[in-house]
């Protein structure tokens, strides 16, 4: 690791000088990639990894006792899978805990409702009338102070989409809703889960309170419970008790990014990064978020490691720490490796479940177009379409991309992702082993071809405001 | 009510004497039934009743504060729907309460698992290794004392069926499993939920402990959690903490069967009974179990009540108390009306969800065959098949049938019933309004034709060991 970093200044200029030359993928590499692809489709390593992580570690909230077990598990798994180098890099963050959560309608229609605290919410018990808003915009439009002594209830209905675009639109309800509610005077915050499940599972996820505001208990309702509150409100005022026991503990925790590498035979310091995040929320066992990504990328790395010879460049598989509470592992990785970004040839994270991959794109510039098309050609038999201009870097790759790293997008079908995302239903049984194998095949093909390619995909240092 | 009972001795003999005469359904009644059927299909009264009960009362565990609200709701609803007579009959029973429930795997694979206490379970916290059995038979075959200090775990996988026959086979795991486990020395009992839902919802339901045994904490796991324990057991011993706070309170409670009647124009003392149970388990809002039955039968009664003239006999719609903890309402009704059984012309309960009705049969003897076939003829356009010999009385009708009451079966498609039955997912959104209307149509047709028929369907006093 230190070696690669020391070499950087020496190799930086030649790489940049070659940037205008077309990036090439040798024919032999393509043939090997095709064989890898077929082997991956018939291989259940990805599934076994997901089964192992979700069963043996189970839920692995960042900073919890299970976080350390997950880190130990990942190191052991990389070794078991035959990776050449396995190491960890520390990631430090404050810890948040969920202890208990209850909510109930009070009065003549008294009944419990299913809620889950948002990550970052303080504990506390509030009893008040709820005021419903159909969207963030409606909440924002409420007069200042109009929610004094009330619980805000944002009942925004997220749309089911293949590409997850519904999440983008709904995200503000969780991230900014609580702060907005406080500004209007609210003493508690309830939201319809950002999710598409018709079952009695509520979706957690991190929220942040703007500086200067006093945080309020904030929770998400399952969809049937949000509907129930809306029906009750149609009959008259509704009073709710929200009782959360949770919060930031005040302690700092050191977790780790866990890294396994298949060392390149010619340019070991140049790395193709694939990865996923190791942590999960605590409600399910983090099967589709993101044990599947861990399984997909570890299995892809292993398949490449089983070839008769090592790829030209290194394959670096990263199991990122604490994605869920703010990309802490991804940010720390980018900070630590920012001066080595040119050697990060291209990077992709699998963090959108275990649905089949349907689209592929990269951030690579024009001189890599021919190479990118060869990638796409090798992915076509998997039902994957080349979709230039679509997609983006996975969450933990975003900070690396921000400092200049090239990225690839292997777009998964997320139509059912938000049935499970951040709720108790995110368990192993929801994963289709065949779809998972298709993902492994795609990652193996992509990573191998990027490792065998001659030339770059546009990675180069970029000045950023906050590295 | 008392009048009908006093009349019984006088009318008993003539009715019995007429029993050999063929029971007849007038042509005019058939035409009216057909009109009723079409009106029912276009009517949303059933849906509105279900919406009202599940929203305003919500969960209504027998003996809870919500039980009294449900009884008040049902009386008001009968009146609002235009029933001629509305009354209540007391039903007394002990009360059981659920306060909290937790379970977790301990040790190196530490993680919570989703459980729910079985109705009737005592509270208590036990920590022990679990011992898995694939069936009740396997548990029964375990040597006496072999579970000393252990938690029994019966992992029987219930089959999904249209007619609910899978429930019959799985039922013993809940009803007799805990007692069997105690006899083998177990200190706690876990079972795979009797259910078919792949979601993180566990199914409750009543259990009983055999006399002379000391009850042990007994709970059901969601299916994904049962699978998780099985996977962990495949790796080695599994230690679990089961912590239940629940139990019989020691108090007795008086609930009520709530009865609404459309009074017959010629033979008001003769009643066609349709009904459902008013109570529910506490985890969902009791939408398919059994607000749907309440909505179906109340709406059918109302439609008949809206005809230009009252039917020849009375239509009696019964919302039974406390079905869930042992047919307490149904038993009390049969006890109270046993000497009036001949006037209970025929009875049917809707207590298998809100799926479409696909089959019809009755317990009626041969002399009523022609009449029964006319019923079937009027039901055929609803996609309902005449299936003589199939089905049985609904749960709350069983005690009435035991003392000699004739019954009808309007068999609902229960393919998805056990995705929701006795778990938190039993909420309004799971009901298809069109299927519900088909049920209302079938009950209206059946009840009306039975009320217009000349002759009996075989109801006659029967000597029973335990009335």
C-alpha cells in the first residue's frame, strides 16, 4: 500500500501524457472475459458469501458489536477466497443506537402504529396532534410556528421505478424533513416510509438536523400505518404518542474498510476498484443492502484470481465501513488515497440490491470509447445495454470520483429494491441466486477487462473544496 | 328473543313432521335473489364497513379496551344500516395480554429474531440452546427429558392451499406443541409461524397447556427468522434468549355477541344466521380476520333489508365475541339458543378472509336437495361451484351445528389468507374490494333464498355430550 503511494509521483506524468492515446482492450482479454462470464453464471460463490454474511453476522449497524464481527468476517472471507493481499484501513465515526420504538394513536380510536426511528434521531416521548402534509413542499409552505406543539406527518408517496429515481425525489422527506418541521415549531416528526412495501415494515435511514436546531424524535411509519393515519385524519383530529429510545451515544468508534486485492502481474500499483459496503441498518440482515454487493464483488474478484495468470493490473475489492450514516468509509478511502487517484484506473460499487444489471456506462472520456464499447460487447449476452450518459458512481465511490477517479455504472433493476431497503424485510430469502450470479458475471467481466486494458479511463487528480 | 324461545315447543313438532316434505324455493324468490346479487356486485357497503371497523377500532383483542369499542361500533353500525332489531348477548371469558416480546440469538452470531408470543403463553425470560424438529411427530418422538433445559423449536413448513387444508395439518404445532415440549423437559417453545408470508411478521394464535403442566414461554418466529435459525443450526449449537411479557391477567371480562336482525314477514321466529367474528388478534387491524366477514354479512343483511318487503323468515347477522381464544362467542350463542335450534333454519359464517367464494355446499338432508340446487343456480354467475360434501360450518357455527343446526359453506379462496392471518400484515389495504363485493353478493343470495324457502334444511335438536 505504502509502496503504491510512493510510486505515484513517478508514474503520474507518463499516465497523464498517455491520456490522449486511445485506451485499448486486447482480443485475448475479451476471450478470457467471455469465459469468465460463463463460469460466473454457473458459480454460486456470490450466493454463498451473502448467505455467510447475513447468517453469521446478521444485522451490522455501524459502530455496533456486530460491526467488529463483520470486519473480522470480511478479512477471513477474502483470505478464504484466495485474495493475494488483505488489509484494513481505519474509519472513525460517532455511534448511534436504537433501543426501542413505539407509537400509538390515542383517544377514541386508540391503536398502535408501526414506526421505526430514523438514524440520527434523538430519543424522547411526545404526545400531540399530528398535522399531515402531502410533500416536503407542503411542509415548507407551512407558516413558521404553525406546528407549535404538534407532530408533523409528511405522507409523501414514493414511486416505484427501475432506476431508483423515486428515491431521489423522496429523499428530502427523510434528510431535511425533521429540520424543516422544527423550524415550524413541531415537537415530533413522522413520515411515510421512503419505500414501496405494502407490509408492516417501516424504513429507517439517516437523517441530519441543521445546526442550531434542537433535534426532535423522528420516525418513519410503515405504508399501511401511514394510510391508517390519513384515514383517521379524514374523520377528525388525531393525537399520537411517539416514544423513541435511541440516539447518538457520544462515543466514537473505529471501524475499518476491509480490502482484498488480486495483485496485478504487470502494473500492480494500478488498481481497478470494485466494492460494496459492509455495514447495514439494524432492522433486517442487510441482504440486499449490501451483503449482495459484497458477495457480487468478492465473488467477481475470486473468479479473476482463479485464472491461470493474474490480470495485468490489480483488482481491489473494498468492503466499505459505515456507508449508511454518511459514506464514512467511502469518504475516508478517498481522503487516504486522494494522492493516488490516477492509479485508481476505474471504480464501481454494487449498492442497489441484487436485481439483474440492465445498463452499463462509465465516466471515461472519448479516448476510452473504443475500450468501453468492448466492455459493453462482453456484457451484452448478460442482457446489459450500453447506456452512455446514464447512471453514476455508487455511493462510496462518489468521494473518490470527486477527487478525480473514473467510475463505471453497472445499473441494477431496482424495481423491488425499495420493498426491502432499510427495513426488516431485507433478508436472504429475498435474493434470487440467478440474478445474483448475473451480477457477479458482469462485475467479473468489467473488472477483468479494465485490468487488462492498455491506457486509462480518465482518472486524474481534481481539486476539490472539501477533500 | 325470549318470544322465539317460548314458541319453540309448539312449533317443534310440525317442523319435524314436515321434514320429509321437499324443501322448496319459489320462482319469485329466485328472481329477487338475482337482482340482489347484481345490486351487491355494484355496492361498496361491505368495503365501507370493513374500512370503518379496521380504521376506527383497529386491533380488537378479546377483553381489551378495544373489545368494548368494537361492541359499541357493531351496535351503532347495525342501526345505521337499517336493521330492525339490534341487541347484545353477554359472553364471559378470562383475558390474556401481550405487553412486549423479544428474542435474540446469543454468542458469536448474536442477532435479534422476530417473534410473537402465542396467545395463552405465560411471560418469562429463558436463555438456552434450541433443538430443532421438522414436525410435531418428530417432537413427539423425542425421548422424555431429552429437552431438559432446552428451547424446543418446531420448524414445520405449512403448505399454501386454496381451501386452508394446510392450516389443519400445521395447527397442532401451535395448539399441542408447547405441552409436548414441556413433557420432554423444554423450558421454552419456538415454532415457525403457521403462515405463508415471506415477510418479517410472525403469526400469533391461541395455544393451550395441558392440565398438570407448568406453562412455558411460547412464541412463533417469522418465516425468514425460522430459516435463519435453521441455517445457524447447520453451523453448530445455537443459544437463544426468549423474553416475553404477556399472560393471562387473572381477570374475567364480559364482552358481547352483537346481533342485528331483519325481521321476517311471515315466520319471524325462524332465522337464517349469517355472521362473522368481531374480535381480532392484536398485531394487525383484523381486516381479513375478520372485519371482512363482518362487512360481508352486515352488507348482505342490509341489502335484504332494503328490498320492498321483508323476507319470509328473519335474517340474523351475528358479530361473535372472542372467536380467537376458543370460539367463546359461538359457544355461548349455541348454549343460549340450543333449545331453539330448529328455528335456526340454516347458518353460515364468513371467517376465511376476503378472497372470492368458489364453492358452496350445505349440511342439508336429501329432501332439501332441490332447494339447495336452486341456491347453487343463483350462485353460479358469481363463479361459485356447487360442491356437495365439501366444506363445513364456520368456526362460530360449529357449536350450533353440534346441537343440531344446519349449516352452509360458502368457500372462499384462501390461497393468500395465511400471508396475513394472525400477523401484523392483516390490514385493510390487503382486501380487494371487488372480491369483497362478490362475497356480499353470495351471502345475500344465500341468506335471502334460505329465508324465502318453504321447508327446512335439517335443523333439529341433537343430544350432545357437552352442550
